[in-house]
C-alpha cells in the first residue's frame, strides 16, 4: 500500500511538473510576444519622432534610452513652443489693446474736428 501511495504521489508530481512546464512555455511565449511588441512600439515612436532614427544607428535596434531621450527632447521642445506661444499671445493682446486705444483716440479726434468745423 505504501508503494502504491508513493507511485500515486510520483504520478501527481509528474503531472504537476508537466503542468508547470506547460505554464513556463506559455509564459516564455508571452514574454517573447511582449518583447516583439515593445520593439515595434519603440520603432514606431522613434519613427514618429525622427524617421531617420527609426532605423537606429548603423542599423542597430533602438534602445529604450534613445526612445526616452527623444520623448524628453520632444517634450522640452513642446514646453518651449508653449512658452513662445504664450509670449506671442500676450504681445498680440497688448498690441490689440493699444490699437483699440488708438482707435478710440482717433474717434475722439474726429469728433473734436467735426465740432470745430
């Protein structure tokens, strides 16, 4: 009976090992697909950021650091552009305000001129 129990225990362990092996293969396949997706994503990001950089230096794969640097560069450029846009908007508003003031002064001048005539 002890021998039968040992055989059953060994059989259960063998089944568990087979199941663990199957799960490991599935996980490895998932990791492989995820790596491929990451590489594809990095290439698309670099292609969108800089088409020449999408191929990488001398045909080498694009690294995460290159993608991060390019995204940072674009983010910095975006912030600078937003700052310039804000300054230009303020300048435009200032000029429009001055233009309204000048127009109002012209109207006052025209009115005064008519009254004088």
